[in-house]
């Protein structure tokens, strides 16, 4: 087992313990983004974009850690909008080569975005950026998908 896989397993246990009994969605998202952001050195920006109930064709910034994020992202645009539309995790080694990339922070170099579903309905995407290229892989994908499925 890789060191990164082990770290995700440890972090998953910590998140589950902290979230036990908490029903507020914002509190859950804030906790997940905070714990993950501080657990991994390759995380530069970590947080949620939530489906806006008043504008369901847009994602609006949710709880996050890091520099200023984009306030809104249209579905289908950029890495986050693509993950929301396809409902599939997106791993991008070079965000500057991604068609339609939305540069919220020019220092971002690579990214992973995981759709967050409850009862098969998209409620948000979880976005992690790194300031270095090619920082995310299948270990990140598996770890994040498991944590997010258990947390929401």
C-alpha cells in the first residue's frame, strides 16, 4: 500500500469521527475541506462549489481553504463545471492545457475535482488544486471519492 493511500485511510477515519452526529451540510463541508487541506502538502486550494438552488445551472463557492476562489462557475465550464456535468471525477495534470479552464488563481497548476452526490443528486463538487503540475493520481481519486461518499 502506498504512503498516500495510508494517509487517505487515516484522514477518512479522522473525518468520520469529527463529523459523527453533525447534520449541518455547511459544517460538514467546512470540516472536510479543512482536514484534507491540512493533511496533504500537495493541496494548494481545497474546497466545495455547491449547486446553487436559485440558479441550478451554476456552482457557487462553498466552504474552502486557500486563496480567493471563483465565486461562480457555470455547469459545463472549466474542470469543476465538467465534473458537475459528467458526474465523473476529473484529474488534470496541467490546468493550463484544459479546454475552457477557469483560472481563479494563476498559481494553480494541476487539479482534481470530485462530484458530490446525495441520493444520486449532484449537490456540489469538491475541488483540490496544486501549485505543481501532475500532483493528483488514482490514489487521490480513490481516497477522495471514498471520503466524500461517506461524508455526504
